[in-house]
């Protein structure tokens, strides 16, 4: 592995964390993106993953990623960034440019020495390099029990679009999700005949930047969900980081969002299962569930509850196009999926199933 950070202290901290696990070795360091780019141009195949800062002299992390993409240099890059609001936009851009994931950089010496930070770094490296987690503590993303190893895909045609139906699209994603959403959401039309809900596992502060960026790129309206939002067709609502999102019905019969600060479920805040479960007792005629790339099994329990009582159609991203084939695999092996599709085909499947107004 190599670490790219202009802070000598942070380079030492990351080196110590990496070398504390016998599965990994910190091989090299660079103090800026320009230095790192030169090394990658000549020795890219020597590194399994890169830990990358964003704010650096000479060439910052965003410029470095853009150059890797332009020069077609393949690399697995993990952003190590702060959670400051001013950094969130840059982190979203890094994910859009192909970064695997990001880890929030500690803001104090105590946080640097915390197990939470080191566990997150090691967990992210294990995911990125597809090394088994072993004894590393996995924080935040985990599967709900075991599932059968046998592949089960329900074979059912999408319902024909009917303007009189009340419809909903509900998407769940985690690791690799921001980049996947940059493929799916901009391809949806402004007149999609349903509201779209998204749970993307992200800390507070980042989901607003993700929503703003997708709104810039998409014909369909995109916003971070706010408490009390009345659901509107042709609008995408991204669950707010650090909060749980549910759909409720008011006295006028309108569906609206409940966005609340509350404890995490299995370390997830927001949690897709909570979103899906909230829909189970509502009167939507047609619900399209989409499970994209991500570690663990969030979404499967909630979709299973929907499956028992609702007319749902479930789309899962395929293994080949998933950054981490966890969430789509779990829901597929649970026998809840109607279609398994490559990422580039998912928006068309949503439009075909939901229609336009």
C-alpha cells in the first residue's frame, strides 16, 4: 500500500495502522499528488491500494484522481478526509472520479489513537483488496444472519405503467454507492411517475453534497431529505447522514418523510431496512426496490417484510459491476429479486417499471 498525505504525522499514523495488521504492509509514501502520479506512471502494479488525502500542495487529491482516470491508470483509492462541511463536496467528487470509499480523518490526537479510526482503515483496506476481514472488527456494516448459497431470482415481468397507481422507488446502497448513483440517477427523467428514496450509508454532512452534485447532473430533481417533505413524483430524496428516514402518511392522505436523529441500527445511520419497513403498512400500489453495491446485507430484511404484503419489484446490481458485492448478493440469495442487472441497465429498468407522467 502507499499513503499520499502532506502531513508527516498522518503518514506515520497511517503507516503504523497498516503495519499493525499482518495482512498489510505500508510500502511507500508521497507528500503530494504530483510525486505520487510519477510513481504510479511507472510502478502502478506494485500497489494494491492507495490512501489519499484531498488537500495537498502541487497536485491535490481530486487532480490526482482525474489524472489517473485520464491516463487510464488503474488504482484502488481510499480517501482519508475530514468530515468538515467544506471537504464534503470534494469527497463526493473523489468518489465520482472512482475512489473506492472514504474514511473520515480524525480531528484530534485522541481520535487518531482511537480503535474506531484504525478499525475503519483496516476494514476499508480489507474490502478494497478483497482480503477476508479475519479478526478485524467490522464497524457499521454487517449482514442480518445467514442466507442460502443457492442463487434465487424470481422471474416476473414488470407491471405495465398505470398513471392512476401510486408508485414509489426505493434504493439502498453503501460502498461504491455514490459512483453507482452517478450512473443511475442522471439517467432518470424529470417526469418519472414516482418519488425516489435513497439510503446511502454516509456520515452527516456528506449526503447534502451528494444530493447537490446529483441535482446538478440530473434532469430529475434531487435533494437531501428533510423532515416533513411531502413526496412528489419526479423527485429524488437522499436520506440524511446521521439520521433515520421513514415514510409516513398525514391526515390529508399525503405521504411525507420523517427524518429523525436516533440510535443507529446495527451501526447504520441511515439504515435501509428502516426505510423499507416504514413502507410496509402504507397504501402504495407499486413499489420498485433497487439494491446497489455495498457491504453487508442492509435492505434484505426490510424488502422481505414488504414482499409479504406488497406488490413489489426488486432489482439488484450484478456482481461484475458492483464495487462490493454484498448487499445485492444477500437480497438475491434470499430469493427476493426479480432482475439482476449491470449498473448501466438499472435506470432503464426503473423507467420501464414505473413509467412517466
